[in-house]
């Protein structure tokens, strides 16, 4: 007896549900819950992290990310404008920079920056101590990624906007600042927020620069406590902290995308 | 950078042997045209004839391949000229309106005044509101472009161009993107401007407007001016075959 | 199209101003002088570079950093009327001397062996600990020497003397796996991902005390000594103070007490 396509689809869905439930049940039955609780949800271990995990580690992660993002945004804007410039060397410099910092692992960039600056310029320190160099490193990497997003946003602004602005007598720079860039940013707000989420996780690389107990960020703090406690609960704890930052941002992104999709 | 010095005796716009090519495609093949002060010159022709390009060469939105353009005696094709200063004295209205969507109507009208002419805030607003009133949209000062109809947006665009107090206005097929019932309001504003003595160069399909208000009608085809003269004459008794062919299709 | 020259000028000022701002911030490692003429990078603190964890020399317990090295450094800090501030950094930056010469810290205390290569890039204190390399294996693995690891995997810690020893002395068909820190290395042996691990004897003994399923198979007679280190030719006064403190501690029994606290037995000789 041949089944109608709709019945077949319903049967397939039903089978998938059953398979899913069976797999979950089997996993639950096979897992050693005692060990899992001891390894992943050990309240004593979690308690040793309080309140430093929030007051110091989470705070530092937020600060490193925010500063890196701020610097990266500015740098990304400059790079994007250079890419769009009519001056050849600006375009080549910008393209080279973007390709390099997007193509090399962020970890390598961090290490090279840290050691490289003190070797190349002895006696010179990037202003701002650890925060300064973390901002520089995160900003260089983040900026390279954001440059492309910003450039696309600027190019997405209809050409007529620039033409109208210039026909009113505005200079190219003035038209960019007042008319094109504000509109570009409205367009790229969702992908930029995604960049912020990615940068939050990249802030974990700051550990290679070295840190004091006051400068520690979430991942390094988690690893230190992991070594101390010899179970994985610290990692679960910092993972939750990261989600505390990234999930609200994701929600914001989705809301923004929905709103711009609805708007004319 | 040469500070542009206006020659009061010179025609508003003077175009001499203008050529413009996009790659291999020559769009303007030698245009000579004069627009006197206070004149209304209408440019008509089939699509691809180069009429929009011609208009855009006047305020240097397109850079001519060769030839000269003079605005009030200033050679705008001179590489040393301050283009921004020249443009602030030429108003342009586009087919696609090009209002700034992130700014209110009032701000659309004042931003260039503030940034380019460096007027203070109250002066800008005064001029802006006066122009909004002129185009019949005083009550829309705080609205945003997205909330306006096409015809309203275009009238705002005209008010925006007027707020810079230009010496002349360029209109690039400004009614072509409008629903027919909205066209009349925009044309009414343009007629009023013409009656007030504004120098206007209008690329259009609206023959009625040309006949009523135009001082000079220019028919372009294939990058050259085929026929030119008094609108009633050109429209009523076209001399060239191509003019006749074009008019028979649109009239 | 003539860009207004004003616009082009504005574009140039941005990179120029930024460059000047960064250049103008060139610091000349302003250090503070303390008692005995030693220099510190941060007034009020003795900033100590280390790499966590390296139990029992430096490790975290109950939220604080403790250990044999830490306690000895506390003695030095007290002598200079300073508070110890711990700076955790990747070990390769310490053992190449970069952390100290870069101004990240005043002195390094990281269970670090004194070697000729390292002496080229940093100044060491008098030796404060005797150690030697040892081999960590799972109990009953039947491994008693490097030769027994033929065809197997041996784990080492990056930038350590243990790694150098392994590379020089292990049979050619032994696969060497490099780990960033001690905890990762010991975990790998414990879970069986690798067959053995090589590191300093005291840290391994400390580990097997808490992990009876593993054992130290053998020791290799490398006769290493640990030293504290400062930037090369950078802080003779600090090194002098450290040596004084060490000598005093050995004389008045403080050293022996600490040793017993962390290693169980009294030190040899």
C-alpha cells in the first residue's frame, strides 16, 4: 500500500522522535551520574571560586573584550575606509593588514606582539599595562575581521545617498561621516554584535601575556582552579559565565535582525 | 584651490563640446548648450540618449571625458576648482529622492546648511521651515522619510535642495518614479519655482510641463542634441525624423 | 575629481597623531629603589614571575598561590619591606629571560633549573634546591628505564630541562609528546594517553603521593639545581639580597622547616 507523501513525512518524523528519545534514555542510563556530579557539578569546588570568578575574572573578561572591541571597531573603520579609498597604497596596506591578521591564528598574534614589541623597542611599553597590550592585540585581530563587515556595510548604503550629500556641497569626508557611515552601521549592527560575541571568547587568549591575580580573566581563572581542584567543575562555572555574556548578546542580535527585516 | 568667482554677466550654465565615455561606450558625443540666468531648459529624449549624464556633468557627479562646463562663469572642469563650493550653489533633485532616512525631514534640510554653509541652528531651521512651507509640507518637519509618500518625499527633496539657496536647480527625471496621482503636486512646486525666476535644467518625460513652463526644449538622442528650440515649436512642429519618431511614441 | 585638499589633509592627520601618541608614551622602565639598592617595577611590591601550577613549588590552594618558591620569595619580600605580587606567565617567557627583561616582573621563581644557556640571558641567585629528572608511569606498567619505552610515547613539559634530557637520551623510536604545563602532562600519564612522563623528581613524588595509581619508575642523575633569576645585569642588588636571605634561612633553620613542610624529609646534607 503506497503512502501519501504527507503520511510518509509524518512517519519519518515520528521515527526520528523515537530514535532521539531512545538515544537520550540510553545515554542517561549508561552515564555514571555519581562521577559526573563529582567531576562537573562539584559544589565545593564551585564555592572556592566565589566571589572572585564574578568580581575579578568575569569583570576582567568584560573589560578586555570591551576595550578590544572599541579599539577594533575604530581600526576596522579606518581599514574599511582605506580599502575604499582611491589612493592605491592605502588600499594595498589595508588589504595586506586584513589578510595577515585574519589569516594568522590570534594566539600567534598575541605571543608575537608581546615578545616582539619588547624585543624591537627595548625599554618601551605599550601604554596601559596589561590592559593596554590586551586591547592592542584583541583590537588588531578583531579590527581585521570587522573591517570587511564595515566595508560591506558602507558599500551597501545606496550610492544615491553619497550623491545627494555631495550635490548639497558636502565634502567626501563630511558626507561619509554624517550620511554614509551612520547608515552603514545601522545595517551591520547584527554582524558586528556577532563579532563582539567572538571577541568575548578570544579574550581567553590574553593569558599568554601573563597576568597577576587581579588581572586574570575567566578561562585562565578556570584553568588555575581546575588544577587546584582536580575536577572539571571550574570549567563548567566559567562556561556559564561566558554564556552570561554571549547569550544576551545573541538575543539582541536576533531581535535586531527581526526588526530590520520587518522595517521597509 | 581657487575660490570660485561668480561672473554676473555669464550664462548660468555653459557646456562646450562635452564628451563622456564609460569605457568604450560614448554616451555624450559633443554637446554644446547654454542655459541663461532665469531660464528653464527642458531636456527630453529616449533612454540611453545621455540626458541624465549631461545633467550630472554639470555638477560634476560625472566627470567629463573632454570638453568644458562653465557654471556662472566658473570652469568646473578645471582640476583646481573647489567642487564642493560650486555644488553648494547648484541644487539637484534625483529620480530616487535620496532623502537621508536616518534623519528627520527637518534635519534633512538643515544638515547641509549647518555643515557646509556653517549657518547657526536657528537660521537653518528658519530657512528649512520656510521651504517646507513652500512645498506644502510644513506639518511633516519632524516626520521621517520612511513615513512619507513618494510625492511627499520628492517635495521634501526639492525643499532640501532649495535650503542651500542655490543659484540654479537641476532636476533628473524627478517624477519618473512616482505614482501618476502624485506627479501633479511635484510639478506644481516646480512650476512655482520657475515662475519665481529660478534657473532650471530639467530632464523629464513630462511634455506638458515643458510646454507650459519651459523657455527652451532640447531633444537628445544617441549622445547628441538633435533638435532644440521653443517648446511649442519643437513639440508642435518637429523638424527632424528622430524627433518626430520619439514624439509620436510619447505624445 | 578634485578631492578638497582639506579632506586629504584630515586623512593624514589621523595616522600621524596616533603614531605620536603611541611614541610619546615610551616609558623608560622607571623603577623604584628599595632597601639595599634593589629595583622594583611597582613600588610596594616584589613582583615575582612564575608559571602555575608546579606543585609543590607554586600552586593554587583555596584561592591563594602557595608553595616552596612562594614562601622563600615571601622571605625576600619581607626583608625588603615589600608585599609579594605573583605574575603568572607562560614558562617559555620566564626561561628565556624575556619576562624579566621586558619589565613584567622583578624576579622569577618557577622551579627553574640553572643551565648555561639560561645563564646567558638572566642572572641566577645561589642554588636553593637540588633536583633531578624522574620518570612517571602507571603502576605496574613494567617500565623501569627510558629503554623500556621503545616504541612508546614519552611526555615532556615545554621549555624544561626534562625535555632536553628526553630528547638527548631517549631511544630514537620513542615518540615525544610536548605539554604546556605539568598538570596536563601528569593527567595524560594518568589517563593512559601517554606511557610515561618526565619531569623534576620532587614534583613527580608530590604527584604520586596524591595519585597512588601512578609511580616514579626511576630517577636520572642530572644533578640539577634550581635558582631564582633576574634580568641579565639588571638587578645585582636584588640578587645579592636574595642570596643573603637564602644564606640566613639555611643558617637559622627556616629553610629546613619549609623543606620539611613541602617535601616531607629534611634536606640532604
